[in-house]
């Protein structure tokens, strides 16, 4: 994820770099990952696409909001957002390794005083 914290209405950008996903150097590959939150533990799937053929860098995004609807991840103040990717081969002998990263949701706007 591109930030350790997100507002309650925000866009979460996700990136995976995995050489194994670059099966054809002439094609833009894709992979599906899951994003979940404390408020929506089942989560939403997000498709990431290779930025350039043969780059092995895949990116995608999802909207988060306090209002739930299809394709939008439901969040609330203090939620943890978790991105989960299954790495088929981690290059160290591990297969189907679960890789996660997290961020928090902060809905409180800044307060300006004297």
C-alpha cells in the first residue's frame, strides 16, 4: 500500500513486484489480491496490472469509504486495512506464501487552534 494511514474516503494504491508473475515478456500480466478491513473482513478483490510488459511491477487501486457498495472497501475510524497477496514461489523455497501489509484508517480531520 502506498501509505501507512488513509482517510475514510480515499484511494488505496497497491503494488506487487514479483518476477514469477512475468510469464510472458511481451504481455501485460495481471494478478488478483484481496484488501480487507476491520469493518469488511471478507474484503474486496483488486486486480493489479503490470505497469509495462516485462516489468514484473503490478499496480492497482481501490476506493475506501464509510459507505459500503460493490467494489468499494467499507472502513470506519480506527480500522486496519490489510492487503493480502499469495506468492506462489517466494524464491527461497516457499510456495503459496501469504504476504500481507497493513495501514490504519484515520477519519479525524486536522484541528487548527489559535
